[in-house]
C-alpha cells in the first residue's frame, strides 16, 4: 500500500531577498501562512502604535498627505500650455468639469479619464469650472486664480473649502458672476464676509452651510454687502444655481440662501453699517457663546 502523499504547499518565490511579485499567490498559500500573515500585521501595529490615538493620528496624517498631493500644481503644463490649460487639467484630475469659451463642457468618464484636446487651444480662456465634491483646498485654488476670465465657479459640498479659501477669491472679482458654495461644511459668516470684493456677482448660492449659525441674518447682511449685484431677484429658499450645462445670463441677480427661521438663538449684534464687518462680528460672537 502506497504511503499517502503530503499536501502540496506553494511557496512564494523570493528575488533579491525580497517578496515582490508574490501578491498574486496569496490565495494559494497554505492556511497557516495566512494566519502567520495576520499575526505579522498585528505585530506591526503593536510595534508602531501604542494606543488607538496614535493610530488615528497616523491615519489622519496619511489623509492630509493625500489631500496635499491632489492639490499640487501642474507647473510643467502651465509653463508649456499656459494657465488655462493647467487650471483645466487640475480640475479634471479632481474629477470636476470645465468649460472653455465657445466649447462644450469637458468632464472625466467613469474611470477618471478625459480628453486632452483642450491642449490644442491654449489661448482659449476657461469660463466655467465645476469642482463640486472635490478635494480642492486653499493651496489648490492657486490653479484657478490665474483664470482671469472665469465667470462661473461651483464649489458645492467641498469638504476642504473653508473661510480662508473665500479670502482668496478677490483675485477673480473682475470676472466672476456665478458662485455656488452650497453644502460646504467649513464655511462660516467670517468667510462670507470676504465676498464683499465680488461686486460683479449675479448669482450666489450659500444654502446648506452648517457652520453658519443664523442663515436669515446672514442672507440679509450678504445682500447689503453686495448691493450692486444682489439688488433684484432676491429669493429665499434651498434652491441652487444651474449646474454645468444649464448656464444662463440672468437679467436680475439672485441670492440663494438656506431656508430657516430668521430669529437666532443667540443675541443679534448691533449693526455697524458695514455688512462685511457685521458678518465677521456675528461669527466671532457665535464662537464665544
């Protein structure tokens, strides 16, 4: 009677004392090897992290680094093709959409790929950008501030757009006519006070801003802060601006603000006559309550 054969275990090949190229064999490794791998992972975590807080800080640093990488400038494209091509490339890499003057909207496909045909007309300016839901932050705005003919900018639900970001938009004051900040969780009254530079705005969406404590008071102050651009067609509601492909040239200006009670749980500050200053003071008072 023949002796039973020993089970066949596939061994991971080793090149240059390393383990590169063995990931595809992970399913063929014996069960005890999988258990050993699990123990190795636990040992790695135990060696590098003494508590849960240290692990959370490590993961946070990785996330910050990832956001920083996504907001890096594409200097080589700017030097070769100009600021409009570089700005468009940045937004498309973020998963957003751009529109050049006289052209159709350009947006990535489901796999994040997009056409580079816009590099063929580097002199044509970008007139609209939709960066909604992207990871754009304070540093990533460098890619947009050179777009001096930008008319429409959507920054809906951008988790890293904050008050400091709004303080940089004054560079677009001469051209910007439509701006959507709806759903940005880090924008407060203090940031909205910076919009007083944008006197050419015709449409502004400041709906659903959780960091704004008093939407009713804020919308009044914003309307007073931008009297030339938001003097007619004032609308209260949770509406939003037209999205990409729905651009229009409004006859009257429109402000969209979050619906809600006008009264505030906090004392209403006395008005100074300077709406931008009043917005900043309202934000400061909220932080002290």
